[in-house]
C-alpha cells in the first residue's frame, strides 16, 4: 500500500493550492469563469515564468517564434537555390512585422500565460488551455480586453484606442497571410517543397 502512495500523481498546484492561494488575486471574469494573476510576477513558478519570458520576447519583437523559425528555414532553402527574390520578400515581411506598433496575437498569447483559471496547474504552461483562453479573449471587444485595468497595467498600450487596435490587428493578419503565402509559394505553384 505504501509503495502505491509514493507513485501517485501529485496534486496540481492551482490558484487554490495552499502554496499559491495567498500569492494570487482575481482580476476578471470571462464567460462566468474567474481569471487570476500572481500579485507579483516574481512569485510565478519558474517553468511558467520561462514561458512568459518567451511570449514577452515575441510581444516585443512583434513576431511569433514559430513564424520566425519557418521564415529562416525558407530563406536558407531559397539561398541554396539562389532565389534571392524570395529571401528579399521574406525579409521585407519580417521587417514590416517587427515595425508594427503592437502584435495583437502576441499580446493574447502573453495574457494567456499571465492570467489563469483557478483550476489550472500554475507550475507549467499548457498550450491547449492557453488557446482556450485566447479564444475567449478574442470574443471580447478590444475595449473590454486590451483597455481594461488588468491587461493595461501589465501591457500598457500607449493610450491606443480600440480603433487603433483593430487597425493593428488587420495589418497583422494581412502580414501573416502574406508570410504564409510567401512561405508556401512552392506548394501553391505545384512544385514539391524541399
């Protein structure tokens, strides 16, 4: 009996876990579910903090790490083929992306790490749960999400209006679409990807 207890899965460390209960605070409610955050980011468990750091870098660069990795891979392939035009096209899109005022998608992803449900394991970041939260965030009006007290305190958006944020989102979506088309140009032209 005792051996079985040693190998039981430990209880997840959630917002109501005794270790974290006094370190977190409720910040909002979305679709009847309460969202929490750490009172101080220094209290965040290290693995989750590392993910927040990663998403914070992506927010600062206005560029998703996976998109950047794919772009680099495609530029390497294009260089090997001597296709300087494709490299120039990818670099132009990357430059436009990094010159944007804000990346809305990166802000959503970062918020999905900073804010958590009461039953979410705080020692890790779960991408499926993060995606679920991002879908809920996106259902909200820009004013209700980006310009609300909790998120604006964490990600001050230089007094942007909801209209400014909508314009940024449209530009970001167009750049993402353009990048996707550029990276998949060989597939679209019926040539096998290498």
